[in-house]
C-alpha cells in the first residue's frame, strides 16, 4: 500500500493529462459524428423541400403554359368603353342611345349610327335618364 508521504503527484498529473486528452478525443469524435449526421439530415431535408416545391409548382406552371397557348389564339381586341367627347362623337354626349364600346378595334357608337353622327345635332338623340 502506498503511504501518503510517498504518493507520486507527478504520476497523478500524468494520468490526469492522459484522461483529459482521451476525453477531448472522444468528445471530438462524437462531435464530428453528430455534425456529419446533422449535415446529412439537412442535405436530405433540403432535397425533399426542393422536390416538394417542384412537385407543387410543376402542375401550376403546366396550366399556365396551356392557358398561354390558348390565349394566343384568342383575339386580343377585348371590348372596352370609350366616352363621347367634344372632339369625337360630340353629338352623342348625354345621349341614352350611346353605346361606346370598342370591339376588335372598331368603335360601335350606337345602334342607329354605328360609326357616329357627323355634326353636333343627331336626329336620334335622347336624353340620358339618371
């Protein structure tokens, strides 16, 4: 048995350093393994996320491209309203018969005078009821 007076503190420090080194090495290995597993999980998650977004977006984009193909065949002249002004169709200002819609680039002024009336006094003018 070792007496306290003959105890070798140098050996104790040596074993303490060895234990510290072994512990550091083991924790370093564990850290590397956990980190590599975590990185692999992140890579897998990123791949799954990208695949999910692609699966989600692909049908929507296909529908969009089909609609784009369909709309190319449709006449772009969608009807829109044009108000009568003093410069254009002055006889129609305030008339209840005024239609004022443009169809495929052609203005339909009214049923009686599809291209409008030439002067400021139209014989078919009727006051708008408000």
